[in-house]
């Protein structure tokens, strides 16, 4: 993965997070307005989907761009980092 592709991945992730923030704000408004619960749940699922998409894009970029250098520098720390990322405690 080139440095440019890495930056584009981060940009895509940032856009997904911004959309998720807007969706979460909408969710709070819907709750405050006592909107129909299934509509609120649908928006919650949308926010979760956006955040999952951002996470996958960032992890994929990390694996393709940063991981090799991290392993060369400090293999144990790189492994610990992956365990934390994938919540494999």
C-alpha cells in the first residue's frame, strides 16, 4: 500500500466517522422527540455500520501499511497491538 492509499483510507474513515456523528446526533433528537422505537433502532444500526466500516478501513490500512515496520521495530509490541485491536485479550 502506498502512502497516498494510506492517506485515502484515513480520509474515507474520517468521512464515515463524521457521518456517524451526524447520525448519533439525529438519534438523540429522535429519542428526545419520542419517535417510534424501530426508527431509532434503525438509525443506531446505521451509526454502528458506519463506525464498523471506518474501523475495518483503518485496520486494513494498518495491516497493509504500518504493521511490517512495527514488527521490524518491536515484534512483541506489534503483536500486543494486534491483540488489542482485535480485542483478543
